[in-house]
C-alpha cells in the first residue's frame, strides 16, 4: 500500500523488451537506499516488484497487461518518473490509501493562471470523482477541486510542481489515474442491497 506522497523523481535508464514482460531500470537514490529484492515501488503510480538492485538503480518487470492499462507503455530511457516506496507500518499517512492499481489513463490538458491543473478522464471513472474527494494522478495523492462530465481539476502547490512530474507535463501527455478505493468498496457493498431492494419491491407489486 502507498499514500501518494512522492519521495523523489527518478529517471528511467534502461528499457529492455522481453518475451513476457518489459524490463525497466530506474535510478532513484532515495527508494533504493533500503530496497530489497521483492519490495514494491510505485513508478508513476504503478505498483511494481523489484527484481534487481545495483547501486542507486532498481529493476522491475512490467507485464503486457500493465503496459496496456497504464502510461508505462512506450516509456523510454531518460523519462522522469514519480517514485514511492510501499508504506511501512510505522510510517506517517500523509496522503490517502493508494494501491498502485491503475484504474485508467487520463490526459493532461492545461494549467490555469489561477493554479488549477486540468485533466481529461475516462467516462468509466465519472462516478468515483467528487469535489473534495481524493484521486491519485501518476501516483500523487491529490484533492479534486472541480469536476465535470469530461474533465477534473486539481490545485497544485509549487512544491508538488517542482518535486513531481506534474510540473513538467505538456498538453496531451497521458497520466495514470487511480480513484479512491474506499469509493469502490462502498459502491460494491451498496449495489448488493440496492439490487435486493429492487427485487423485493418488484415482487410485492406483482403480488398486488
């Protein structure tokens, strides 16, 4: 589990296509300081498993399914990425619950002079986006400031712009989106009761 508080900007140093996965090597001094084989590191919000460590670089394998569903598809050496280690049990919970399981990709649209940054998002995520709710964009825990049928906006402080990839995004750049997992659980649990209620009401009306 992650919190969406990016620890550092890393750099992709090597991309090696394999038969079953693409192997990425990423440089990150902070996240490799105590990394071990099998640890989880979020790369632009995608939870990946460390398979090798050499100095300040770590290597991960990205399977085809992950490439298809995230912005890591087509990534090239030199690309800067947001990095976060999995949260330790005694760590501070500074953001929100982030699993590193991307729900869809959005698009960076624009940054206003008033500080709002706008993104387009897939229609399938519409029901999970609410004003003042949480969303992870490329692994960054953010609060939704505005939302419409096709886009949402967040307010980014200067520190976030300097310390993450969002300060470097250009219009049209893809971003990984992960909605609040609590909203998905609530939806799942509520759907069962709503379905039962509709069936019961329907039966009662037929009996009458």
